[in-house]
């Protein structure tokens, strides 16, 4: 085959077989790990493939074996740094296992069916819901994909056929309450994002129950409406304007770090920095910055992701103690103001 001929079309397995003087099936076996083929035949095939610029069609091969090595990753919070942290971990772990991620962005809350249909048409081996709020419509569509495994990570769900891999949110909330109680605070608050049942993460339950055991209550529940830094800041600004300083909560547990950063921005903007203790959740990179020093709860994404992929790819579950407990990251935002 001349150079001119090679540039006119993409090299095929038949081209490689002809140049190497072997059968097409020998070419296939040469590119299949563990397949039976002589060393000399493999060398001839690889040399011919290099000369022709041939690359095996892994997708076609995977489809013939009923496995595409593609995992659909559904995400609805693209602007949330924690979601991006999870995406980084998921893609790295998938690639280490020889898999690819198909990103299914449902941030707009529209076209669920067309997005999920894409995953179905590409015959993904499983779908990972990345902390996704499971709406009734999304659940209904997911149930239509009953032939592949479905796993929800970093958010709870009671939906049948969707496995859940999440930390013990109740225990996490209790740990946050214990931390704040130890500082001697008397009035406590909680800020959540969406005010929907699907946003139930159990961390509020654990927080509230631990406070009750100490004879305290959640004195104020603030709702931002979304996991938005701007909306969280506005919700806190409205609260500060409506409630006199002496009647405000002394400590506020925020459902995630994005909300907590918005709260800290509002306190700083109004000259109230340090007057309300703040604890977040997720331990995003900005939480540890010197300008915020946000005390936060890390979910241990590496372990949660590993467990999720074990279930999707290997249909194997590990004991909960191996992945279910997170870690409270102690910094300064939960501490009372020190008067010098």
C-alpha cells in the first residue's frame, strides 16, 4: 500500500492483516490482552499497525462483548465546586479501571429524557448519579433503564433499584452539633439549599437530635432556595436586618460549603464577622483558604467513589465501615469571637 493510498482512508484490521501476512482474527487477538497469539505474529501485527497508523475500534469490540466500558455520570450542580471535585475523582478512578465517563449534564432541569436516552443509546454499563436531586421525572426515566445498574453517591434516596453510597449524614450532623455545643453557644440555626424532600440529607436530623439531647433546639431554619453563594448571602442579609443582634443565633450549620461561604460574605459585608459561628459541609478547596478558614465536614470522596464504582462495575459491595464515615475538618469559623 502506497503512502498516497494510506492517506485516502482510515486503516482497517484487514489492511493490517494483509501487510503482516496474517489473518484478520490474528490482528484482533494481537490487540486483545490475554488472547492466544504467538509472539512473532504479534510483533508482525504491531509493526504493520504502526506503519499504517491503525488503531483498533475499542467501542465496536466492547459492543460485541456486551460491555462498552462507559459509565454515565449524571450531574445537576456544575457550578458547585464540590461537584467538580467529585467529577475529578470519578473520572480519574474510572480511567484507572479502563473506563470512560459520559457526562450527562441536567443542570437546567430540562430535557431529562433526551439526555438519558443518549446514555441508553450508547449502551453505558451503568449510571452514577453524582449527588443529584432525583426529581419524579428523573426517577421515572431512570426506571426505564432497568437493564443497567444505577448508583446514587453523596445523597440519600429511597428509590427502588437505585443503590445509595453515602456517608452517615445523621452522625455527621450530630458531630457538628457536638462541636458547637462544646463552644458554649445557646442559640442555633441551620441553613438549607432547596426546600424539597429530595434535598433531605439527614445531616439536619442528626444536628437537631443532638441539640435536643443537650436541651437545645434549632432556633432558626434559613432557606436559600438553591445551593447558591449569592442566595445564601442574601438570606443571611435579610435575617440580620430582620432580627436584632441580641436575638440572633450564635451558631449556624450550613448544608454545604457554598451556602457557608455566602453566609461568611454577608457577615463580613455588614461588619458582623465573627458574631455568628459558621460550619459548612463538603470541605471544598476554598474552605481551607486563609480568608475563610471554614470548619467543614469532609465526605471522603475517594472512598465513596471507589465504593460506587465497585457496585456499578463489579457488582461488589464493601462493609459500610470502609467508606461510610467522613471527617470533621476543624478550622476557625466555628470559634467564638475572642475579645482582646
